[in-house]
């Protein structure tokens, strides 16, 4: 069993390095502004998608949150009103956090919450417009701007992840790769919940490495809350608690025999699923009447919805996990690529670079131990990607965004390691030029991961 070795602490925690904090802050601010430039500039580039109408309609959930025991959170209210299955079972169709964020985005931008009807997928655009179900152009722009800010914050989180796993250069490379990636641009300018999901997962990865750096109860609670909020966005992050709990069990057993710090980490990780479940239930008043039964209804409805979509559009149906992996390669290796914006010939290169970076990250995890910062951050990102691929039943582009987070991290690790290699070569060249041939073991220091 590998021992959890003390990981390098973040620059904000190491005494005498406060002068570095403004550098990280300035880099994060610059990356945020670049991402906003990319995303906000594209919010009006395409017509409304009908899914956006539903998300904008659900922005009123944030108002109804003030009445958690009201009729709006009782499914019988909507069943009695009749209509399509989607209309009757709207509460189990989507978890609520994306709707809360959408409503908050409207309020922060000084706009009233939308007053539109539920978009009926069984009818065409003209019918829905006639029945008051279409948002106005201004409402569409407001919803897309909300997603754009969530996307920009995700890019900043990827910077901090990459900087912690390698160095600042690696963090910047991974973040800018994500900011300029066409899939990220598309979903960060879509009035929906996908950008919010990416943000919660990326922040959970940050919280995970911070917990490994110093296992404390508040940090464990923060990680559990972020995963619970992720589950309240798209359900799948709830399953990410499983690998974390497994690592917690291993850390607990190892810590009982060898190390008190690892013991604390094990206890903290085992508490994460409990906090996640509590956060998930607390966030959704629909679940309060029957937490177990209504949670099962959420998952059952999600499975039913994918089956219906696969039957309606056979070209996007995914039958096996091998086919799911192939679809990921097609989507992120050919159809949606950042380097493909330069030349189609470079598209497949991205996945190769990302895979190389992930192999390097795996090697770092083996070297530093299963209970270090690298391992926990990788567990969150890889766990989310694995859950997404395992659950992929229909191949819509938006389902690949959590996988893109892992790809961006791999690109950042590869870039960070390349930057470290260049620094070593530069130091070697400088030493040789001054007639000071370095010792293979001691002359060239290992570049910092901070």
C-alpha cells in the first residue's frame, strides 16, 4: 500500500511565499477575462434551442425556493394539470441547481424572472410561440450570459487544478485550452445547466486536493457540499463519492497502522458521501416528502428519457460501453477540437497530448501515493468522466463536457511537464556555459509544482 507522502503545499499556505499570491491572482484574473471574452462575445451567434426555453422557464424555481412546502414542489400539482408526460413529471425531469443559477443570473443582471410557459416538445415552434412558451431575445441573452460566467469560472478552476498538479504554466495551458475549445464555447453560451455542472466538478477537484493537503472537517464538508451541488445539477457527480469513499476506507486502514494524518484523511473521505447526500436532498424540496422514493424516481426518469431519445434518434443511441468510448474519440478527437480551429489535421493530436499527460499524472500518483493531492484531484475528475461514459446512452455533445474537463487537465499536465523539462534544459545549458557541469542528482532542482 503506497504511503501518503506530504504533498507540496499551495503557495498561500507556505510561510514566506506571500509575494507569490498576487501572481496567481493576476493570472487567474487574466484567464477569467480571456474566457469571458470568448464566451460573452458568442452569446448571440445562433438561434434559440428549444431546450434553452425550458431552462429559462425553470428560472422561477429560485423564487419558489422561498416556499419549499408549496404546491410547486408537489408533483401532484402538475399531474392534475395534465398535459404531456414531460409537463406532468417536470420535477423529476431535471435536478434544480441549474434552474436556481439561471434565476440568480436573471436577478443579478437586473431582470425580472421570466414569465413563460413550459415548452411542449410534441408541438412545433409556431405552436409554442402562440402559447407563450418562447422566451424573448433579451431573456435568451440573459440566460446565456449566466452560463458564460459559470463557464469562465470553470476555466479559472482548471487553472488552479493544473497549477497544483504541475506548475503555473501547466495550469495556464490547460485553462486556455478549455477556454478556446469549441465545445466549451458552445455550452458556455447555452442557456442551460451544463456549464454549472462543469463548474461544480472542477471546484470539487480543487476542494479534493485542498483536503489532501490538510485533512480537516471544514474541507471535507466543502468537498461533500460541492459534489452534492453537482448531483443537484446532473445527478452523475453523486457517484463520484464512491471512489472517494474507497480511498477513504484504504486511508483509514493504513492510518490505523502507520500514520495519524492519513487516518484523519480516511475519516474525512468517508464522511464525504454523507455530506453529499444531505446537500443533494436539502437542495431540492421535491425530495423532502419522500427522499428515497423521489430520488429513485429521478434516476428512473433519467433512464426512461435516454431510452426515449435513443428510440427517437437512433443515430445518437449508444448500445455498449465500447461504443461510448468510440463516440468520445469521435466527438473530442475530430468534431470538437481546439487545435482543429487552426487545422483539421491537428484535431486528433489533442487526445494524444491529453492521454500522455494523464499517463504522466498516473505516474505522479503512484510516486506520491494514493492519498495525496494528485490522487484525490484525479479521482474526482476521472471519476466524473468514467461515470459519464458508463452512463452514456445517447450521444449528445453536452454529455462530453465533464470528459473535456479531464482532457483539459491532461493537456495542462503535459504542458506543465514540458515546461519543467525546458527549465531543466535551460539550467543545464547555463551551467555548462559557465563551466559548472552539474551533478546528475543535485545540481538542477526539481521545478516546483506551486
